[in-house]
C-alpha cells in the first residue's frame, strides 16, 4: 500500500473484532511510531502495550471518550520519558508525530485504531500514571485502541479555502 493510500483511508475505528492482533504486527506498529521525526532527534518516547482484558476495561474509564478501549484487542499507551528530553518544549509534538505514524501503519496492516487524547489533561494523565504505577518522569501522552475491523470509510476533507499562497 502506498503511504498516500494509507493517509486517505485512515479513519478513527472504534469497533473491533474479537480476533487478537499478532505480535509481529504490534511490533510493526511500534517500528512505525519510532520512525517519526522528533526535535533534535530526541526520540523521547516509550510505549506500553496492553492486552490484558481487565486493564483494557480499566483504561476505558480513563475519561468519557475512552470507551472503545473496552473492546479493543490491545491498547497502546504513548509515553514520554523525561530523562531523554533534550528539547522538553517539543515533547507533545514529537509524540503526536509518533502517534500519527502508528495510526497510518495500522491502516497498512489491515487494522483499525483510534487516537484517544490524554495529555495535557492532568486528570487523565494522573489516572494512567496511577493505573500502571508509572515511574517518576514517565508521562502519558495518548492512548490508542487497536484491533481488527472492517470499518474504514473514506471522507474527503480537502478544503481549498484553507490554503493561502504567498499571502493570507
Ligand atoms: C488529539 C486527539 C484526541 C482524540 N481523542 C479522542 C478520544 O478521546 N476518543 C475518541 O473516540 N476519539 C478521539 N480522537 C479521534 C477524533 O475524534 C477523530 O480523529 C476525528 O473525529 C476525525 O475522524 P477520523 O479520525 O475518522 O478521520 C482524537 C483525535 C486526536 C487527534
């Protein structure tokens, strides 16, 4: 699949089949995430993969829009590691790039996924820190629910009025 095709067919997928996702595919998702650009190439990311059903149920309660996690084959927590940050101001931009890479790779692998916001909402961040007893200096950025799903509908969002050449 061409990257342009993955970009065009990516949608937030919130319903999943019961089928588990193969370990190789999970690794491919994480490889894609780690290929993302980052400020000064700091790569201050870590990932926590959750397949345990009980923990997925708990994650679904992280906030009101996290319900898809309850029925996902797995969840991926995208985390920042403070000690690896050379340019701390950019941590969220770096992790957003990694998260988007992961979503696009999911399309390529025939998986469905949805990005669920965590940072900068303190309450959500604390919920995840507590749930996984994350060590000091490890900060949750986002979580993704992932699973097999047939559900991928193209929507055309191109809007020429949003583009400005040379002058606004
Ligand atoms: C930063 C961010 C946070 C999001 N948080 C949630 C969320 O908590 N729950 C959810 O179901 N979708 C969440 N989404 C997915 C958006 O709702 C979705 O991308 C948007 O509606 C566009 O639909 P599409 O992804 O299918 O193109 C989030 C997306 C982003 C980028």
